[in-house]
C-alpha cells in the first residue's frame, strides 16, 4: 500500500500528521511532524480495540516499560496518550528499509554486513532484556537498516495484547511463525532466550534470503520450528558458528545476547555498511518523505530542510542528502518503505546501536567529535569493567527514598537544564509519567546545527522488600554490565556516583533512588567539549529533580 497524503492534516497530540504510511491489525501509522520539525512515526490504535479497558491498561504499562528502554543515547519514544479516544504513540521516525525489504530488493546480505547486523541485534536484546521486556516478535520486518546502523522496532508489543481480555480469547498465536521460538509455538513460558532464537532465524534470512524453517502451511512451519532441524546449508561457515547455537531447541542451550556479542567479535560500522541497492532504497525514501512533508503540512510545519540532521536523533553525523528527482521514484517502489513504517503498528520504540568492539578499545566513537588526541578523564581514573563499589558506609538496604515526587517533565526542564546558547525548547513529555514505583522521563534538545542533548530521569521507589536506592543501583549498574563495554568513573559532583561511557559524552549518575542519564552528540564538539556540556546539564537536571522532592 502506498502512502496516502491526508486531505487535511490531522492533529494527534503535538504532532501534525501529514500522511498515512500504512495500516495493520491494531491501527494505522501516520507520518507526523513535531513542533520542532522532527519527523515521527505516530501509531494510532483502532477505536474498537480502545474500547477494551484491559487493552488500554496493558497499552499504558507497555508504553511506560518501553520508555525505560529508550536511554539517553537511543532514539526515544517521543510522546503517547493511552487515554485518548484512539490511543496513540509516537516514536522518532528512522529512515531505512526493513531487513525483509532489503533482502527482497538486494538479495542476501554480504557476510560482513550480517556480522554488523548480528552485533546490532544482540546489543538491542541486551537493552530490551535489561529493561525487563521480551521482544516476542523479532523478525526481518521489525529490523530497520538505517544509514548509521541497525534499529529494532515493535519490541514488547505482545505484552499489550496478552492477558485475560477478549482480545486474546480467540486462541490466536502471537508472533510470526517462521521466526518464533519452539517454546513460543508450544505455548510455554517465555524468557529472553526466545528472542535469541528469533534473532538466529532472522540472521539466517539475512544471509540466505529464506528462513531456516519452512513448510507448505502455517501448521507445517510451526511443527518444523518445534521439532525440525534448521536449514543452514547456505549459511557461510563463519556466520554459522554463532548462528547455529541460537537455534537450539532447548532455551538453556542458547547463548545470552552478551555471549553472542563475544562470539561475533569486533565489528566496524561504516557509511557503506549496507549494499548499494539498500542505500538506494533509503535515497528513494528521503525523496518520498520530502514530498509528503512539503505537501499538506507546508503551511503549518517548520521548514525541515535546514534540519536534515535534527530529524533523526543519534543519526546526526549523517549529512542531509539531496532528494532524488521525483521522476526517479517509480510508483511501484513507493510501497517498500511504507510497509516498514507500518511495522511500527504498535509500540514503536527504536533502539539505537553503537558498534563498539568487544574489548571496549579502538574506534573514536567520540560523541560526534573528530579530535583524535588522547583525552583525560575527569578524575584520572583508568578505564574499568565490572561492578562499581557503592560509595559511603551505610548499606543501601537501610537508605530511605530521597526522591518521592514525580520526575521532572520537559516543561519543567525548559529553561532550567543548563545548555549552551542556541538550543531550542526540550522535546518530550510535557507531563511526567503517572505515579508508579518506577517512573522515568526523557527530554531532548536540538540546535540548528543538528547537535543534540538528551537527559533522562529514572526514579525508583522502595517496593517488594528492596529500597529505592537498591533498585536505582541495580539500574545504574546494568548500564555498564556489558563485559564488552568499558566505562570511566567520574568525580563530577553529580549525585553519589557517576561514570562516562568510554570515549563518549554519555554520562550516567546515581543519587540515592534516582538514576540520571545525559548524552551529548554533535559534529561541532570534541569529546572534552561535549562532556563539559553533559556535566553542566547533568548537575542542573539533578538540581531540578531535587527541587521537586
């Protein structure tokens, strides 16, 4: 189905919807333009589904959980309203074909591209599982090949439709048969290992052009997934060494995402990481987007042509590309990326991936800066791995909650979080999320050059026998739990403890029961300059949270 320009722009929350990208069983996906010109994929749920109170409740919880996955260096969920007549959720629109579209157009991916894909998907699962979610529907159509790496969409959406509501009383199987795990087919309890199985099947599709389990009917496919051997004959030997273990029938025999990262080894993302045919699809998409945005929304939306790098957070290092001539965008090709947008037909949280080598060394990865000189850490503390000792002498199990009120909203952060001149108003939630033991919010700022600052607050209240400080410490430590990712402790005067992600201006801090994350990305900054901005933003963001106690 092609994009359908709306006869009249539609306001959905703060977004001006200018075109319908596609429809699915849960609703439709619209191309929206935010107040600052940023593009968004806005999923609007069918009204008849919204009539079920159970669905709304699960949708609301899923939105809150998905926001937890959107850390300071991800393309975040921008906004949502589960209480609207037609519930909706908006996420940053990420350009690029889905993996299924790419293999349809270009055939199987080259071996090195599959390794990049595998590393990206494995890290995505690390992030998803760390947040307490299971994707449950990882498949080629839920994987975007963006110009700067891999993105995973629609994770955790099965949670929004499961449970004892009439939506699940039909006996329907939730998932995509060729990419489901055996335990999913058999209706057994799922763990993160089910996602690893789906990842393995997705990689087989990427390197051979077909899934590892086939059949003449859906029941036949499901039977082969549960009992048959995968067809790996066409999988290159090097790739097979880490793909085959993912497809073990026993979940306990599959590698964890972190173990998979170690098996994949060092990967290097480059501007030409995807085949030319895939890059050509992305060029056609940009031309289509330009036409849609310049159409009905031209009179009301900001001029986005000068914000080419602002539209897609964490893809800012990509220079804006001139649109292809309209005549070159063949009619029959208009549908390829629209189906990809329609894949956002549920919770479309996008996980941005940073391809770091397993040993945490090499590569600049310097928050957009180009300086190659060695940099000093704030406290002259060498790069480390492993748990960080908790400061102080009082056990966290005896520490009371310091932060009990709602975390700051983006309206609160406006003019309060300290940033250099030239940054616009924050983009994100005007109101903070509802009162729950775990509450989070993220705001982002952009300037006219495409530089960006992200700040997120994650508050934890004592529950289930654990103090908020213990829960916040657990969340804080999970940020650097990956053995392949090193960190640098930082004495910044921001909270009780803080650290930098190695080689980047990504700051993580904990103050009692609050975790704070700050990221600065921009082509104009060196790492040291970006870190100075992050420190100032972090200190002021923490003061803002303290003022709300």
